[in-house]
C-alpha cells in the first residue's frame, strides 16, 4: 500500500511537472516572433490593416488572459486607428462566471472625410447580402417511415454571469476633415465604465464617466433589480438612472453644432429616469446656463417632465427581437417625401412612435439667443398613436405674449404639422426686427397684435412654399424713422403734374417739401394699421389692409411674395374732407377727380422689394374723370398759356387723347 501511494504521488508530480512545462512552453510560444507574426497576419488579412502587440500572458487557475499594448493601424500604417494598453479577462468555468473583463486605456481615432466616408468604412460590408435558403431535404428512402421531429425541450443552458466589466481611461477622437485641408476635432477622454453583477439573480449596477474636450464632463449611474424575476417581461423591469452633463467650454462641443451657433457660457444638464416603461416611466430633464453676456450671447433655463409608456410586447420586441403579434405591427405605406420635407415612417423609431404614449410638461423660465429673449414659457403636450398634440403653449417675448395650440402628425408621409391657433399680443415690432437683423433699432416701432393659424409640411427651404396660413394683424402706434421720406412723400413727389397742380392749388408745397425730405431723416406716424393675410403656394394675399395717418387713409390690396422678396399692391389714398378742402383751396373737384367718402382719392401702386417698394400714383386713373369730358379743358384753357412750350404740348396731346377716350366711355 505504501508503494502504491508513492506511485500515485510520483504520477501526480510528473503530471504537475508536465503541466507546468506545457504552461511555460505555451506562454513562451505565445510570445515568440513566429506566433506573433502569424497572429498579426491573420488580423491584417481580416481588417486590411497592420496590427501589433507587445505580449500575451495567461494563467490556468483561474483561467485568465492578458494582452498588452495592442494596436491596429490606419490603412497604409501611418497612424494608430485603435490601441489598448492592456486587455485582461478572468473566467471561472466551474461557476460559469466571467469574473472580470478589464480594458485599460483603449483609444480609437475616427476620421470623417470631406466626401462623408469614415476611416472605418472599409471595415463595413459594401451591401447587405441576401441569405440563401437551405435546399429542401431529400425524401426518405422507400419503405422507411419518416423520422418524427423531436418534441422534447432541450435543457436550458446555464447563463454566464458577469461579475465585473470595467473600462479605464478610454479615449475617443473624432476628426471631421473640411475642404480645403481644414479639420474640426472632438475628444472624449478619461472614459471610465463599470458594470457590476450582470446576472439574472443579481441586481444590476452600472456607472460611467468621461471628459469632453478640455473642460467638460459627463457621468451616469444606473441600477435595477435582478432580471430573473422579469424574464420575458422586460417592460415591467424598473430602472433608476441619473446622468449629468457639464459643458464648461463651448469649444468642447462646437464641432457638433451648426457653424453659426451662438456661444453659451456654461451648460449643466441633469437627467433622471425612474420606473418601468410598460407601467409608466417618469422622466425629468433640466437645462441651465448662466445669464447671457456680450461674449456669450446664448442662455437657457428649462425643465422637461414626462411620463412614458410602451406596451410590454413592443418593448420586448425592441430589446430582444422577439416575435411581435400582428396587432402590434406597423406596416408603413410606400412613401417618397418631396424635397424640403421629412418622413419617420421608414425609420426604426416608427414602431415606438406608433405605440409610445407620453404626457409632457415643459417649463421655460428664460431663454436668450442673441437679441431674442423669451421668459415665462410653459407648454403641455400629449403623444398618442404617432400624433403629438399641444393643447396649450405660452411664453413672453418682445414685450408681449405668444400663445399657440396645434398638433404634428409624426407618422404621416410627409410629416405634417398644424397650428390651430396662434396668438401674438402686444409684441414690440422694433424688437422683432432688430433681433432678426431686419432693421436698426428705432427704424420701425409699434405694438403688434396677431391672430392666425398655420399648417404645412416644410422642414427646409425647398418646401416653404407649401405652407398655408391665415392671419389678422393690427399694429398700434406704428412709427417709422428713416431717410428718403415717408410713404406719403414718395406719393407727393410723383404727383408733380401740371393738371393736378392746377386742380389742387395746395399740392405744390407738399411736392416741394417731399423733394426736400429725400435727403433728410423723416419720422412717419400712423394712427391705425391693420390687415388680413392669406398665404397659399408661396403667395400672400393682402385684403382689408388699412393704414391711417393724420388727414389720410391708405387702403391696400394685392399680393406679396415673401420667398421672392417682392410685392405688387394696389392702394387708394383717401384724404379727409378737411384735408381735401385744403388741397383744393375750398373748391369742389369731384367732377374732375375721384372722390371717396367725401374726400379726394388718389390711386397708387406699390411694387418692388418688400422693405423698399416703389410707390407710384396711377395718373391715368386719376385724370380719367378730369379729361373724359371737356369741362376741365375749358376751365384749364386760360392757364395753358402760362405753361412752357413742352408742357403745353404734352397737355394738349393728353387732352385730345383722353377726350376721345371719354367720348367712347359715354357711348
């Protein structure tokens, strides 16, 4: 017995010696130049990029594998595409447990070229290949009964639990190449990520943090109960998540924002999620920056609170790809949205948008963007069946208030929206124009009141002409200041006509004053300004437009082309009876000139750019009554001798032509 024991002891020693020898031999073999060259060649054949590593270590009890200083080069081998200081994995096979997976200082450099491709585009498949269905099974030989399929349930595999996954000091560089030879970069560094106890019977714990650019950072923490109790019903799994983003330097995220975005001083964002998605998850998002300054002209303080819910079968399908019952499926109709519009029906989010139900409350204490400033903003919204409804939204801006009510059909093709009510009351026109750089402060002032509605599908310029809108506008205390004279001065300068000067003795001083005003700063005040607008197919039709000033009323109608910066309006300038008496020196000229409401009416046309139209009197219409008959010619005959030869000739020719026209009109 003693000899047998010694034999087994010797046998164990030999086995241990052989195992140790194999262990050290394998460790040495893994780091020989020959094995290293074979391993890196395999990676190069697979990725088309050269690879390298410093050393591979491993242990058997417990099993662990460590790869140190691994790199994967850019195509051509010029720079590192990805690198890692060390990769460490420890597995306990007996417990079916991944004890730890640790990545130390992994780094990746992503470059977007001017043509939109990336430096990893060559690693992606060129096109999706269709799976070839397997050939049909051969029929069983004659006389042999077919083998019945097994109905037994295979034993469930023991799930592999993960004790620890950790990423330490990771780095991501994103570089966008611009034409010519310029670049915009974004860096995410010091990224730490830790996953604890990922197993069906253990609570989930997840946390991470990262530095953004030079001074900014992001961090999050998530947890949940054991998943085993919610197997097959992940929608009922409650989760708690908190995340915080601190952008201390606008330059850290500038690469991801439009080029002309105004800078903010510092932005803090906090997000919390709590609850189960199928039972109603509570979400809260807060955004806050300091007040705007001259160098940082954007600021924001806002809060969003929402309750989100998705049916359990839909959520299970989204997370695990499990089959979805027909009652939950969404089959989008074929759709090709016109230019300038968009559609969400073909996106992966369409299924969630169809079934997601949410109630949102938005609070906007203040927001500043350049000269735009909004305060006291509130809004309530509901999302049901892909329709976002906003029953009430309100904010204070430009010295007044804006209120709106409407909805958006998110799953329509194309996406459409509609404001059933848009009300803007007591808005300062000068602030609106100055904030949009359409006029200098003080050029135009007044208080705007607007009630209207709007519908459309445009999200970009090519589809703006599809907008439809109706609005009633009123402006109180309208005043304009500028060179070139007032609107009336433009009209007076065009009324310098010999016949009109004879019929209206007090017209000449107004013409001379209007000429002098062309080189001076003029202030125009209007007692009333109101209009009704209807926008269809890029054309705004103006109706019931009234502009009142001391002694005169201007009635306008016609069309405006806001997207082409043109207008074409017909107007009637009506003088009050008192002003008419001053112009005619107390004489009744209603037999020769058009009158309306007891006062002189001067027909005008306004054509040209929206901001600086040309105002011209319609002299043909103005003098039609005067020259249709012979009465005015007889009255003016004694005064023709005082005219110059050229003016006298023009008047006589005009009298002859229009007298003939008047004779025809009487027939």
